[in-house]
C-alpha cells in the first residue's frame, strides 16, 4: 500500500525523492518522510500528513543518497512517530507491507526493550542493526529470512553510499538513470527519470550504488534480472488543465478502451490457445476489479453458454474452492499486485487451472503467474478511485468473452466516440446536488445495469463518504424498500430495452414511498415515459451488452461532481490507497 522511493547518484537526493513521493502519494497519504546520507551520517525528516507537508524541511537535507516513504497506516495510527523512515544504530529503512510475526520477533529478540513506534516495521530495522557484523547485505538477508508476511524494504547504512533493497510479495522496481540509480514501489515514480527498469522477484536483494545495480538471491549469490522498458511517461502525470486527476481520467475513458482494443489483437492467438477446452470460467478480483468480473460473468454465460462465476479474491482463496482441469481463472487487477488477487491466481494455478491475467501493469506479480496476459491499456491512473481502468477492464473482458465463442466484437470499435459523448455532454450536476444532500444513495439495475450499479455505489462511497449500496432492481421489495425515505435517493440504471418496463417498476415503488429517484438511461421510450416526473439523465444509445461502458462513465461523473459539491478531495479519499498489496 505504501509508496517507497530511493535514489543514489550525482544530484540532490532529497528533492529527487520528494518529487517521486508526490507521484506515489496515491499509495497512501497518512504520513511521509525522507532520509538522506550526508557526510557518512543519515538525517531524517518525517511527519504526519501529506507529502507536501515535508516542504521546506527537506531543504535542510543535503546529500546524494536518500530514501523516502508515503504511508498508508496498518499498525499504529498516523503520527509523526509512526511515520517512516525508521532508524536503529547504523541503519535506516522504509517498508511497504505487513510483518505478520512482528510481535513474536519482538518477544524473542527484544523482550524488555521499549520501541519508539507502534509499527510492525520498527522490528525490522532493530533486527538488522542487531545482526550487523560489518556486512550490511548479509544482515538484511538474515533478517528477511525471519520475516513472515509481505515487504519491500529500502535500507541505508551509515558510511555506505548506496541502498539495499529486498522484496517479498510487495512490489519493487529498480530504475537506471543517467545521473544515478533508483528504487520505487511503482513505475510512475520513475517517469521521465528512467527509460529502463528491472522488476525484483520475491526473495531478491539488490545493492544500488551511483554507478551500478547488483542483484542477489537469498544465499547472496549474484543473479541477473532483465531490463525492461519503463512504460510510464511523465506526460501521463500532467493534469492537462483539470483540477483533479479523477476528472482527467474520466475524460480518458475512451482512449483507454481504444488502446485496450488495439492491444488485444497482439495476444489473441495465445489467448485462444489457452481457452481451448475450457468448460468453466471463474473471474476473480477485488473492489472495482471484482465489479468488472460481474459484467464478465454475464458476457461469458450469454455469449459462450459456459458456466461462469465472479468471486471476490479474498474470499475465493480461503474457501477451499473447487478448481481443476478445464477451468479457466481470469484474475483481474489494475495494479497486478493486489495481494488477494495474486494469492487467488497462485492457488488456482496450483489446483490445475489455467490463469488469465487482466491488468494495467505489464511487469506485475500477476503477469508472472498467468499463462496469458490480457493487457488493459489505460495508462497511469493516479486517482485512488478507479475510473478508466474499469472501462478498460470491461473492454478486455468483452473481447475475451467474444473470443471464447467466436462472436463478432467489432461493435466495440464505435464505443470510444460514444464514451466521449457521454463524458462531455452528460449533465449530471442537478442529480449530484440531490445526492450531496442525501443521507443514503441506492443504485438499482437489472442484469448488466445491476453490475454497473454496484460500481457506481462503490465510486460514490469512496470519494464522498455517503452511505451507498448497489442492489438488483428486482430485489427492491425484498427488504431494500425499508430503507427508502425522503432523505434517500435511488439512482436507477436502465440501458436494456427488453428490461426497461420492469426496471421502471422500481422507479414507481420508490416514488410511492416518497423517496427521491433519478434515472440514467439510453432507452428513448423510457426517457419519454419518465420525463417530467423524475430527473432523467440520457446517455447515448448502443447495444445492451456494451452499455456498461457508457453508464460507467455517467456514474463516475456523478460521484466526482457530488464530491466537489461536498468539498471532498476526489483524488485522495480518506482511509484509502490505490494499490492494496497487503491483506
């Protein structure tokens, strides 16, 4: 979850690390800190709050080697003391992950020692200092062998102009620059700085100096890691005149779909081969990725007539699932590093299933597990709430479902223009005002509209903090109607002409209970019948199967506008981080 940046080279480390942390703040913004080597000593600045709060304080840090951290709190509340970096003796480190056995290690090695912080990370630096006998790399390797859980560590040692990195089940990449070398949790931190990167594998250690990078296994024998092109470009981090990344990324929905469709052609042959003999499909993911799986389930069953299930990855991996030969598991993750999704993919592989990864991250852990990778070409997504990556996932899953049964998928080529029209011309402001004053918002829909309703609800609660749920429209009278009142709003999605009349019943039921209701629809007859009675938000017409790409943009805009009205920061919602790399 947390963001890590490190640099060693010929330029100022403090400013370099600081700028990298700002690019990674979507990984956590509870606290931030920077450590810099100067004159053989390590100086640290850290404090609660966002990276910008470090501001002028880092100006006092001078040196060419440094590490930094932006925190999403797990163990220990957000505070100056619990902020990273943590130090002990000669060593200072930053940590992304969770150490599950930290209490056990503390009791074993430091039974009567008072620790400075409440974090699980402090035990790591204490142990490294304890085991140091003149060889810093050996000490880090020894300690990493004791840790249970997940971690990416960047470690500095006084007197050593370099950084030691070790990684296990948390992402870490090394970047090669012209003015030195870098370490980061995600590639965007290195955009414009490094044309090439290497991805650390689980158990890898790396020693990064200004002039070189060397990789080692747990036995400290030198190993090689491939250099890859860094796909993250600094231009992608430009707000392009938008006040927030969320709005910019909603406007990039169409480009994400277009690029994903184009990229799909390069993997069709391998994907088709992997799908031979498939008799069952399980789609698994977390959050928005799981919600895209609800749509994929409908596509696969409707198009290919193959049984399909959508499973929350964190539940799937621990329920002793029935997976075997003939089953295909589609693991969906924007980052490719989501801990539960990676774990579900690993389990599925061990049970004999083929694994297809649908991800926006080409060098992620998920891609290294999968038999085939279906790329989502959404580009860097900085806002914590997923938008363009969701529409990219829907496009990739639609194309996959079509490929399974040989269905013509050409209609999707016309969708980018319709998505742009939805984003630029949908007037959502009046509905956003209604939602902003509500105590609860319920998204209702049938079939594919229900799947989008679940995602719309997630977007709204993520960035506005309004209580919201997504429900099947047909389930309204089976309990949900008890929640309806004058202070509640129901947003009904209607994009399937065949189901429109039934979905309109939900509108009538809410109105009869004095609830507020609005409709998002591309069914002209429905809009005509309801216009003047309830707010109707029209979106462009297309097939029911592809309508989620349009209605998704509409509910994203609704969440964004509601957040702005409530003066919430849509890019950095409280308590959340972009990439969930811990359980």
